[in-house]
C-alpha cells in the first residue's frame, strides 16, 4: 500500500473511533467529514448543552505534500500521538496549530 493511501486509512480509522465516543453531557452529535479527493478530514460536534449551542471541529486534519497537517486537535490524548502509535513517523506529522517558529521544539515536522 502506498504511503498516502495508508495515511488516509489511518486518519479515517482514528477519526471514526473518536466519533464513537459520545459526550457525557448535552445532546451533541459527532459528524465525520472525509474529503478524500482533496485530503481534508474532520470530526465535528453539533448540538446543544442546555441552552448553549455547541458546534465546531473536534479534530481537523489535512494531507499536504505527503505530510499530515493537524490543523486542530480538541482531544485529551492528542491525535498526533495516536497517529504515531499506528506507525506514522513524527517527521510526517505537522502540528499546524503551533506557530511555525515553535514547531522546531515540538518533536514533529516543522512543515
């Protein structure tokens, strides 16, 4: 299996697993969005917590130039760690939510 196909499969598996975790409070749905043609992957939350509207990404990942760019990670465990545990090398993961100047210190790819 080629590298990008393998990365797509792992990303989809990780996001699908997270989508099965139901929030402890409120009426909140987890929605998977996979754009495999353009390599954009998201797990969104949508619903209500009492009178408060909940809507937005829990995880947002893109694949650009052969690397995984984690645009947003709202998990406790850290989706980058889960990707590494599944065999994706740190050199192929960019924590895009970190400033480009700070990425050199996070142990993952700079860009």
